[in-house]
C-alpha cells in the first residue's frame, strides 16, 4: 500500500510542478490541471496492471497518451492576425505530464527524475534561447513561422 501511495503522490507532485511553471507563465493550464493529468495517468496504468496484468497496462498507456493528445489540442489557438499559433508548449507540457504520470505508475524513477529535470530546463530557459537565436540569425522585418 505504501508503494501505491508513493507512486501516486510523486505523479501528482510532478504534474503539479510542471503546472506551476505553466501557471507562472499565465498559461491555460496550471497546478490543478497538470497535477490531475499526471495523477489520472498513474491511476489508469496502475489500475489496468492490477486488474489485468502488464499487457493491459501497456494498452492503458496507449489510450492515455492518445486521449491526452486530444486534451492538449484544446489549448492550441490559431490567431486571426498572421500565422501565429499559441498554446503548443502548454499542449506539449500536458502530454509530457501524462508521460511522467505513466513513468511514476511503473515506478521507473530513473526515467522520472532526469525527465523532469530536462522538462524544466526546456520550460525555464527554452524561450530565452529561442529569442537569442532568433535575434542573432533572423533578418530584420521578417516574421518567422511557428
């Protein structure tokens, strides 16, 4: 029972941490949403493995990642002015959170920890890196497609 609580708690905390980043950047998803996505993913995988076995857990993983892809699509917005698309990073963070919940469900901590570290590297410094590269290599007056 303690192992189950640990897996579910870590899944929730990982999702909430990614959600906090999104919330601090005033994005559509936040602590509650991504905490629930990660917890739900972990619950789904663990329940499927408990009821049916490892093969059922694999099928649950496939279903979760497909379903969460549709959830992420709900935060992508195409604006009328130009060819700007907003929400792709948040959608990717939602999908990543589901993957992290799955990794927590199977207690693969060797994947969870570096995955979370790399996610934060990208979420925290990726935007600044993109701007620096864009300002260095983009010719003036040109709007890059996203």
